[in-house]
C-alpha cells in the first residue's frame, strides 16, 4: 500500500496499530535473539543495537503521521516549567529580492513565531538584560526531516540545547526556534522552503535587535534538517553583509552543526557511497529507493520540485552538481559533527572539504565518530556522545 492510502482513516489507525504490534511482538523479539550472536556493527553493545533497531522502525512509522494531535507548533507557545517561551516578530523588512522571489513562488511569508529559552542550571530562565559583553548564546534549529519534531522542551530533541548550555559559563543560554514544518501530498501542502529560513532569520534578529546580543557572540546551531537551516541562515547573513538593499544584523561568530542534511539531490547517491553502504543507519528510509525523492525532501522543496535540490546553494550546499555554486568565504568558525555509519556521511565530508577550501583548516573543526549513526549527538545513551560533548566544549572555550 502507498502513503496515499495510509494517510487516510481508518487505514492510518489500522496501519499504526499493526505497526506498533509488529514491532513489539515480532520485530524486537527477533532482533533480541539475533543480536545475541550478530549485530549490525560489532562494536555496538546488545542494548545499542536494540535501540537503533527500535528507532529505525519508529522513523518508518512516523512517515504516515503528518502531525501528532496536541503537538506544539508555530501557532502557540506551550507552557513548561523551567523553560520560557517568547514570541519573535516577523522580519519582512530583512528579506532581500532573491528571497522574496522564492517566498512568492512558495506562497510563504515571514510571520511572528515562538521560540523557547533554555538556560544553564542555576541561571535565570531568560537572559538578564543588558547582555554582558562577550556572553555567547546559542540559536538552535531542531532536526526532524523538515516535517516533524519541535523546539518545545518536552520533545526529546531538546537534549541538544539543554546540553549545550551546560558546556561553558560563557554561553549559558540557547534560544530554540519553533520554525514552521513542511508537508506535501497526500497531506496538506504547506510551509515549503524558504519558510523555515524566514523563521530562522526572525530568531536571529530577535537575539540581536531585541535581546541585544552582539552577532559575533551568537552560535548558530542545528542538527540534521536543523543543520541545513543553520547553514542556510548563516549563508544569508554572510552573503548579505553590508548590503544596501536590506539592513541585516552581522553574521554569527560561530556555527555548530550535527549530522546536517547538506545535499537533497542525488549527487552523493553512487555505488559504494554511504547512501548505499550505510544501510544500518537509523534513517534507513531516506535512501530506501536511492534514485527516488523522499517525502521529506518533496515536502521541503514544495512547488520548486526536486530539481531545486541540484541547483540551489541554500538547499544543497554540499552538492557535487556543477549547478550549485556554494562558496563559504566569510563563514564563521565552524564545528561539524558526523557519524561514520550514517547515510549522510559522504555529503557531510563534502561540506567539510568545501568549507576548508574556502575558509582554511584552522576555521573548520570536523568530528566524526566512526561507529555512530545519524544525529547520535541527541541520544543521551550513545557511547560516543560524552567525547563529542568534550570536543565541542573545547572548541567553544578556544574561540
């Protein structure tokens, strides 16, 4: 059956019930026995292998869920103890002609959106103003394939901003942007590129124009799809620095991306590539049919179609296509995290190489955990996470 059928009731409910029962009663018991003798990676423990297997199946099930009922989104702030939500104004005055054209084609506009503050343990929920000179702050853009997850603190992905603010006293706060999620047929077609980029600009402008942070003290960060948006935001600020068309805040002082999606086309989908060989990753559905376009990509590119992934520097900055003229001159010092077993490994390495070419080796720190999966940094149980956190901490302190 196709996604078209699964997206409709009662088939969606039946599919989800059957899927959950199949995972609990069939798939996991089989894996439990199988992994006693043979695991996808011999370095993984039995518990590690079981967790990866469960996440794989849950990711597959999530495809038929456009949105879980009562999940928070850009339309409201969800109150949570210890975390403060704020509204960030639209920034139509900061949008240049190129971005206006894309917005018009996609039928999206800059709007008021929420964000959530995360604070270091023992700190006030919101940064006290005026902001102390030299105090850094994280602007966080969450992952979720452009179609799922939330910046809200009750989502497990909030572990990333929660962890980042604990690394150093000089960066005790993170603002997570509740950007608009994309969807497409057979669901409602809404919020394609560049909606999330417009929301990221609003979040950045809030830090500078409302809170009073110096751009050089902002660490733009994101994981997976959020890493893609973080790169796009940074590109927009760098390319329009000093523009006479729009008066933008200056570029950030730092960029931190974990397992970023950097090529939504097929330039890295070749025999022997990680897209083919790393088939034990947690997102096994992304290249299930390597030369088909995944739902997540189709939702994000919207009316532009899959072709934009092979020619747009904001969508696919690491693409090997000659049509993508993505340069990184002027980008801030950058920390890139990747998993050696993730399907995006090769495109992330291409991002690293392009950045080193344009910025120099001293400005780019690349950390690849050889036996880790996609976005392992957000899993508290992951054995490679503590060492990665220490590396990020050293990078923050040194800059």
